[in-house]
C-alpha cells in the first residue's frame, strides 16, 4: 500500500511538473508575432443602417431593408485605405456582412447582397475592391463576417435560428459554410478574421468553422476564433479602446470551450496555457444609440473623438500590450466622411511626432537596464518592449529616474509583453533605470526607449 501511495505521488508530481514546464514555454505563433508588431488597424463598417438608420434587425424578424436602397454612387475603397494609412494603420478589417445579413460581395448563398442592388448595376464587389486597395497601399487585409447574427436569415446570437427548427438551422449552417468558403478562398490570403460574438461550435448546433479555417486561412489571426485554433486573439471586454491593466498575452483559454463566452479574467493570466493576446476596438465616433458610432449617421460630425482622446486610447491599448483597432464609418456616398479623414490624419501625425525624438535606447538580458543622458532631459514617454518570441517573462518591474543625483520612483508595473508605454507627467532626468523585480526566466528586453 505504501509503495502504491508513493507511486501515485510520483505520477502526480510528474504531471504537475509537466504542467509548469508547459506553462513556462507558452509562446506566440509566427502569425501572432507579426500581428503584435502591426499595432494599429481599422475596422470598416458599411451596411443597411447607413441608408435606413431606424432599421433594427431584432425589432421585426420579418422585415429587412430592400436592396434597392443600397446605392453608394461615389464608393471608393482607395479613399478608405488612404485614410486608414494616414492614421498609422498597418492593417484593415472590412465588415463584409454585419447583422442585417446584407453581403458586400455577390454571394451565391442567397439573394440579399450587392448583386441585386442598383450599385454598379449589380456587378460590383466591395470585398474585391477593398482587397485590391489594401494591396495597392500596403495594408494587410482582413474580413469580418458575423456567423452569430443575421436579420435576413432570422438568426441571433450565438448563431441559432430564432425559430429553433433543426432543419432551418441546418440550412443556415450550410449558408455559413458557403459564405465563409467564398470569403476565405476567393480573395487571397487574409491577415485577420473577425468573429464578432465568437463561433457556435458543432456540439452546440453550429458549423465546423475550425476545419474550414485551417483549410483555407491557416495563417490568419482570428478575433474570438474557434476554440483550438492556434492564432486566436481575444476581446478586452469593452468597445472603448482601453485595455485593462495588466493585460497579459497569455490566458487560461483562447475564448471559451464554446468560443462564445468572454474569457474569465479579462486581464489574461501570466501562467495561462494559451497565447491569446488582446485587441482593443472602438469607434472613431461616439454614440450610445443602437449600433451608433460604428455606422454613419447624418449630422453627427460632432460625435468625433478628440485628438486627445485618441492619443490616450493609443497609450491605453498599444501601450498596454494589445493592438488598437479603430472603427471607421462609411457614409451614404460610399466614402469616409471629410471630418473623419481630418481627425485620422491628425492622429497619425501626432503619433509620429510623439515618438520621433528618441533620447536614448538600450536592450539586452538581465534584471537591470540603464539609459544615461549627456545632459538632463525632460521625458514624455518611456517605452518598454519584451522579446515576446521568448515569452512573457517579466512579471513585476520598477522604473526610476535620477534627478539632482537622487533616484525617484516614476512607476511600477507588471505586464510588459510586446509594448508598455509609460507616460511621464513631469520630471527632468539625467538617468533612467528599469529594474525587473520578478520574472519567469531571464528577462529579455527588446527595447527600452525614452522619448
């Protein structure tokens, strides 16, 4: 009995030790590494509510706006992408199908799409134009295609037909398969796929999105993608562009077992077994009405976020180890409104200006990193970046500055990950010092930079 007891304890010890080792070796995929370095993206919304603002797909499941109202006569995807690039975006995600069910490409799955609208006499394909514009201006293209809600097909979160009829559900699943196959196989490689609300798995009555994803777009990032996909990223819990702090890239799960429930603990977990970083999305325009902010509304230019707000959100998204995804509206002409373009330009210029005057930089391994200036400098930002290809190793740190030959505490923190931006409110320093107080393995700093 004693031998059996020791044997059981030994086996348990092996499993426990193995679990710890696995947790310490959780690393980003090559795709996740590339995505983290992309930092700023845009999410472009254009759907029936632009032409019929009162439309709410949940109010009357038997009503949907007629395709005849969709006619953006000046539509220009080049203009969209130039505006995104001016804002500093490196990738763009187009909402190819939102909750109305209207599709911006000539889908074979049903009749509710651009192919039956007066726009370009039904011969247009906005997805095709968008992809071409991204390639033309050097932005990485992504596609949002909600599988969880569809007014035209009478489907609501989490991707179930409202009638509950099994045969109707099967038909809807077939449509999902057809549409995702079209989007993922006919337009080339995609950088990011957006699953707003997650994915209903087969065991819950949904379609096997995971198998299709691995077949057609195995190198795409998937926001709230199906459980088991290695390139998933997660929601930060709000649509305000503010990541919680700390915000670890590691998490206890990628989305959830079903893929439709937010991760418990929006901060992530430094001991989590999955690499699943956060993306902070928010609309450029503020509005609390239904779908407001995300879709264009007439006479709402005054709802634009100020430049100061955008800079603050950048610091609290990119500066907190997530990417920033800026929601951009398209108006009834088919263009980004002039006021929005102006604000996006201002933001892009300001971000470049904030980080163009490098005062000092260092990198390396260890627990202490120093930057010494020839003359005392007034700092605005200290940017810390880990070498995340080796994992998130830093768990606690302290940042100090020397002023008048005395070290002063600037800040303390925990999560660094791809990028941590410390905003320096006041102080003139001759030296800056980063001390790693707690780590899992030897810390590797890709860059410690002062601006």
